[in-house]
C-alpha cells in the first residue's frame, strides 16, 4: 500500500491546499506537524535534501516537493499513478 506523508504547520495555507487535493482524491496521509514537533523539521529537511519550507510531500519515500509541485504533478497526470495503490 502506498504511504503518503506530508510535513506541515497549522498556519500554512499551502499545507491546507495540498491536504485538500489529497482529500478530494480520497487519499489518506500521515501528517507531521513540524511546529509542534521541532525534531520533525530536521527530519523533513534531511529527507527533502535541504527543503525547508512546508509542505514537503512524500509518496512512498519519493519526494514530490511542495504544494505547487503536487498540483503540477496532478495537472500532468502523474499523481494518480503514484497514488494508485492507496
């Protein structure tokens, strides 16, 4: 089964947009709030190869990027195949 993870903060509008897209597609995800758990921010930066802004989105350990990259991937038709096993 595909695992979707998203690193967020509660005050980030881009985080909300990314989560809305996944929810519209009926995709469950694990959310890591980097504001409440600062250790998660270091984890996020390491996994995202230095990416320090939220959201950072991963599908099965594949780094998608942020909100804009997620929407662009969807517009190209590349998101649904990645999520097919969800």
